[in-house]
C-alpha cells in the first residue's frame, strides 16, 4: 500500500474513533487523546484534531515529501456529529481499542473493523431501558423522601414515561418540545396516581419520576471539559444541560396548570420525608438501586451496574451522615460527597478497565438537585416567588458544589491512583 493510502487511512480510523466517542458521551479531552494516540502509533505524528461538542476537524500531512517536486500528502476532514442516545459501553470499547493499538496488538485494518463493529452495536433493548427508568424513578423517589407506595407509583410512571420517550418524543419531537412533553406527561401521570390513592406524597412521586429526564451527561461532561480548559465545549454542554433543566421545569409547570384548571385550583403540597425509607441503610440501598438503573440507561456494560450502584450509594451515605450527624449544610455535604464519588470513580476505573467518567456520570446522580428543581418550579407556578427563589438558589448552590467537587477530585494527579494511565 502506498504511503498516501496509509496516511489517509490512519486519519480516517482516528476520525472514526473520535466520532463514536463524541456521539456517545465522551469528554473532549478523551476524544482528542485517543485520536492522537491512534494517529501517533501508526506513524502519523503530524495529525491535528480540533474537537468541539458536536464536531471534529481533522487535518494532517505526511512526514515525507517527494524529492522530485511533488506536493506533500495532506488530509482534511470536517464532521458534524449530532447528539444521540448515550451508550457509554461504546466509549469503553473504543478506549480499550486505543490501548490495544498503542500496545501493538491491533493492525490498522483490524482497528477499522473493530470500530465498525463497535459503531454498529445496538442499544439496550427497549424493555431493559423501560425497566431502568422505572427502577431509577422508584429508587430516587425513596432517596428524596418517598414511602413505599410513593415508590410504587414512581415505578409505574417511570415505565410509562420511558415508553413514551422511546416511541413518541424521541422519534417525532424536537429536543426542546420533547423534553417539555416528557416532563408534562410524567407530572400528569403522577397527579393521576396520587388522586386515585397510589402514593401519599405527590412531590416525592414527581421528583422520582422526572429523575430519568435529568440531563446528567451534558452537565458532568461540561464540568470536566471546563476543568480541562476546553471552555467552548464546556459552556456549550452546560448550556445544553441548563436547557434540559428548563424543559423539565416547563413541563412540570404545565402539568400543575392543567390539573389546576381541571380541578378549580392549584394543588397544595408540602415537603415530606416518609419514615418508612428514612433510615441510613434503606437510603443507601435506594441510592444503589437508582444509580444502577441509571447505569443501564446510560448504556454501561452489565458487569458495571453493581460497582456504579455502590459508588452512588457511598456518595449518598456520606451526604446523609454529614447532614444528619455532623451538622453540615447541604452545600458543604454535597461538595464532600461529590469529591468522594469522583475519587472512588477514578480508583474503580483501574480494576474494571473503564474510564472514570462512566462511574462518575452514574454515581453523581443521587446528589443532583432534582428536588430543588421541582420545588423551584412548583412555587413559581403557585406564585410563591420568595420560596421559589430560595429553592432555585439552593439548587444552584448544590449544582455549583458538585462542579467544584468534581474539579477538586480531577485535579489530583493520576499517580495517586495508579502508576499506569491505561484506564483513566
């Protein structure tokens, strides 16, 4: 094969790897690192890759120029990569392939074939995603104070909600309209279940039900991109996350308005913590169930569901211990718990051969201020503006605490976790 063909194929393979990574939830620094690693191993050290949140620019030139006056071998490619359903198992697979390449275990043609197989791998079956949504909703309903019947209601709503997401909003609606409709449907289903007697705490049922809609991937990736000085991508992804939160708020608000119009007034609800699920052990177990269910929704390999759930349970248990027994504020406890979750994710990444991002994205969810978003929306819809601002400000501070917790943990040098950089 000629040098031009070799050179072009190397950069095509590197671009294909970057494409798969970016559309399935990898952070920018990982995409750039893996693309450069592949190109360098196959002898194209001059390849240049510029990665944005939804696009990859690939340029390069061959090292040798014909002595007879010929032109240098050059390559340029621009790819637009739309966001799609996250499958972190593909990120793991490409990450492992890149290390096989750098260790000399994979030829260029084989690398291309493996990338094609990874890209063609199907999503989790619909029934499995629906189960993940239901159990995730039930688990987080308990985490935020729901009782057993409340969890049962959230379970059913979670099932129905994700069926709607998979077969209606995900196929036929735009991201903004679909996000608002998802939250609207979840709210109305929760209100109906509460009115027929399935569950006693409407607030906790709704909070649990909307958790599968929380845009955790763009939020966490945006934070990591900012920590890696990828400011354009970081702010773009955080903006995408904020838009997702706004869509949820709009949908929940419309649900209360529709119910209020039908029944002659706004529902009067209050914050409740059911003693049935309030003890520390049950709270940790609920966080485990919810986190493991979200690992399924994010497309992580099945063997990683349990460790992801354990990480989420540990982070939530630390939060509760600090708040209940150490008089810590929610913001301070969130900062400590987010830092611990990120550190444990980096440690667990090594034996499980998975990027730390996979565990972090799932393990951080019990700390996400889903309750704050709900109460901000409810009080705003009910024209209780002071309480709305208080809830919104607290949710914002908790989100900022999560950001700083992740940044602090990511600043720790990798040598503290392993002498090898093979999984991080």
